[in-house]
C-alpha cells in the first residue's frame, strides 16, 4: 500500500510517499480502507517531536512512521473477536494510539471507531473525532450567560467550540490571526481578537479561557480571568504546561481563579453527539482545503503555519 512515512523529527520536507506492507489487524482490531484523514495539531507536533511530550515512546526517533489519527473509511478486514463491525461497514474515529491515517490502509482498535452517519461524507466525518471531542468537553465547562475566550479558535477545535458555545448561550470571544477573524465571526463568535495586534490577556475578564496554543505566563493568564473563573490548557509548550500545573494551580487557589489542564476523555461516545448535530444542521463543518495523499506534506504545512480555516483534510482516495 502507499503511505506517507517519516524516519526522524523535523519539517514536512522529511515526509515521503513509500510502498509499505499493508498492516494486519490483531484481536479486537479492524483494518480500515482509509478514504479521508483530517489533520490535527497532534500530527504537527508528532512530526516535529515538539513539544517534548510529542516524543513519548520515541525520544530520538518517531515511534510510528505514519502519522494521521482522525480517519474515515470502510472496514476491509476484521481481527479475532470482532463482532461489532463487518467488512464494508463505513466508520470513522480518532486512532491516536495507533495513528497510520496518512496511508491507504490503517489498523484501528474497534473501541476507537463508530459507524459513519450516512449523511456525512468521509471527509466531513474525518474532521470530527479529535476536534469535536475537545470542543465538546471544553465548552461543557461554561454555562449560559458566561464569557468564554478560545485562544487559537480559527482551526478545527475552535470551529466546533465557537458554534457549540454560541448555541449554549455563552458569550464567546475568539482569538487567532487577522486572516481568520471573519471566519470566526461567521461561526458565531461575539467578539474576535487578532493576537498579533491585541493582547487578549488585557481584555475580559472571562469566566472560562480555553487555550489551544498556550504560551503565556501564569500572571498574564490569571489577569484575564474573572474571580471564580477557569483557565483550561489544551495545547502549548511544555514550559507553559509545567507552569500551569504547578504555579498556576497554586496561584489559582490563592486568587479564586482555577488554572489547569483539560484532560480530554476520548472515544466514540464523546464525538458521536457532535456528528449528530452536524447531521441535524445545528453545527456546520468547514473544510478549508483537501489535499491528495501524495501532498500530505503540503497539508501539514498549511495547517501548521496557521493558514487553515477550520479543518484541513487529506483525501486518500475518492469518496
């Protein structure tokens, strides 16, 4: 099968298309004929090996040669003990533990997959699992009438978070670069901020801050929180993570401003509800660009450089 592989951490130029053996599903696993895989921040981090937590299991070299976790496709084979799925079933899910989505076939454990709604294309379904799960659990930390800020809101997770928050009666402020301001307004953001020209930590105060690209100091972030507010780090540098987990947690106790890391619970039960809302038309999916498998490096670059509005998808084969 064709797959996009890499052997060392570095820029997208280190990716190449190669013929590799088709994997075989083990007990409790299935082989998925991949139709589409969406790009996530976890792919960009895994490619570069940065932040440092992206190297878990592979300190000097990547543990797995093929990136891509949010897959959508058809079951091509089932492993021993699998009874929930049959060959030909259309599925989607977050295969973060195994990855391998930037390839014609990928092995995934059945507990990571759900049946694809027929009303969604494979490309649309591939955008939901990781981003939709994070967005759902982040927005659940706020209540109607509260003020929420999402930093890095112009990508996939922000796309879902803005819409879910707006539908819940939450006042939403979205932060990203100038090229994404109109896009975020169109999703339902009440206010938008270009981080290059305005310091969001000097606005507010906010009841909830969801930080998808955390790199600010504890004092800066605490300044933007209302008394009783909650700061949730989702992605960012290791230095910021350590600060939030230690200094931030202690400072939060002293100032009644809680600061911590959003521990995301994964699995189909977490993202299926978002898919249902997409099917119902309550939440819309915006795919900025679709790239063929052989241009996966370009897809990762487009995403990693912050140019993608919503989601970027690698179309492995025709729908």
